[in-house]
C-alpha cells in the first residue's frame, strides 16, 4: 500500500537513484532493474514497467525491499515486513532479508508481533510494552526462560503441539491507554506476579538481572523460577 498506484514500479525504485544519487533517468532505471533481480523478481526488465496492481502482495513487498536497500543502508529497519502475507510468502520474504543482510553486512532491526518469525531470524530480542523496554537478551535464553511477566505471557500464548485439545493461554485484561497508564509498572493490572510494590509510583528500572540479560521487573527471580504453564 506504500507504492504509488499511478507509476510503474521500476520508476519508483529508480527515483531513489535520481533524487539521492543524481543519476539520469536511463542509468537510474538500469539500477532499478538490477535491484529487482536482486530481490528475486522474475523477468525484472520487462516487469519494471508494470504497475503495483499487477503484482502479488509478496512481489510488492519485494519491490519495497528493493527500494529500502537501494542506497546500501548500514541498518535496515523492517517494521512488520510479513504482515498480511500468507505463511509461505512470509518465509520467502524473511529468507530474502536474511540473504541480503549476509550479502551486504547490514544490520537488521525487525519490528514484529510474530514470535515465530523472531525465533527464526533474530540474534537478540528486545520486548516492549506500552512503549518501554521490559526485557532484552539473546534469543535462545529469552525463549527458554523469559524474565519478565509480559514476555512469559507472550511465550505461553504460542500454540504448542503438546497442547492438543487444551485451551490456548491468553494474557488477561486489556492493554492500557498510553495517555492514561497505570501507576507504577504499566503491566501490573494484567500481571499474575504483581504486588503492592509494582503499583508504587515510578516504573521499575530496566537493569541487568543476569549477565547479558536486562529486565524491568521487581520480581525477576520469581519469574525465572516460576512453574511452567
């Protein structure tokens, strides 16, 4: 939906080179075709003249990725890059991003609610709640044993093969309004570990609770030693 429906996709990619590199139209369009080939769009030279509506959702996402990497960024911020795509296309897009990252050496910051995608792609994870970091550590430790109650809820709500016939876990309550946050820890109204300390004014400090692991919770030790759902 970010693509302009009235211009060919090749023209839109080439705009990056015309505006930021000062290339003439012919050279910019040549570079655009190369980028389309790089993101695995078949028959790129012919399809550069097509309009967005002539592409599938997955192909349009590849065109957006081509635009994002056109100027060789050191860091690529991918905000929900697989939203509204089916599972097969999601996997293709994430594989493509990983390949491009390895080819160019760029950093990749992935913003997503899809924990399955995160587990397959990320090295480190930062979990946010109400606009604030609540946990940060390497991906293996976070999935094996999260240290913040919100992360626990996210992990426990993932469907598992050993839960056949059981009700899927869900975090109770609703996210608060960002203009009217609860006193103390923003997660306390929905937290099974919450105590009066969690409701005292001021958010819990985001501190190192283990080597390389950070969390913003007064009950980290209790959370790490909890009984599993």
